[in-house]
C-alpha cells in the first residue's frame, strides 16, 4: 500500500544500476509506483547487488549478499558524483540506510556525509535506517513485521 503519493511529495531514488533485465525491471517498478528515477544512472556490463534471505524454522533469518561488483558501490565517486551530491542539498527529507554505508567506499561515504551536512544546513531532515531488525522471541517475528 502506498502511503505517500508522488503528487503530494515527489520521491526520487538515487542509485547506479546495470544494463541487465533485472535493473530494467527495478526501474520500471519504481516508475510504476511513482518513484522518480532521474537520479538513477546505469552502467554497461554490470549487475545490481543480489541479496538472498533464508528463513529458518525457529523464525530466525540469515542473509547472503553478492554485492562486491554492484555498480551502486561507485555511487558518489564516479564521473556524476559532484552533480549527484549537489542535488541532495535540495531535498526536504533524505533517507539513508546502513546498506548504503556498507557498500560505499571511504570516498563515497565522505562525499555522502558532506552532502548530508549541506542538506541539513538548508533545513533537510535526515532519516537513517541502521537496518537492525531485532527478533521478538515470543512471537518469533521481527519487530518490523517481517
């Protein structure tokens, strides 16, 4: 269910995707949901990161990642970095996840933190999702409903 329509508040997604069918499907799905993709760039001969979640019978989950060659790792360090970083200063709310910090190298994180500081100085709200999902032992589900 969509809680915020793009007409109420424009939503943009910032990442780098490959030129493969999965990346094209990701773009199409985002656009169908009203998420802007003007800040999404694509790189030839690359694939997006892959994440697999394995559910165990006791309710615990384990995660497996194949993201070492993901083009998103170059976010804020490639040729478009300065323009992308500058564009972040004009958003009202910026949402960043721990996964973003995990895949970016030191230079990308530094540029991200600088861009977030500029946005914050202009009055933007910075939301950070650490991606920590504690397990509720009694219910054997995560607090986020997954």
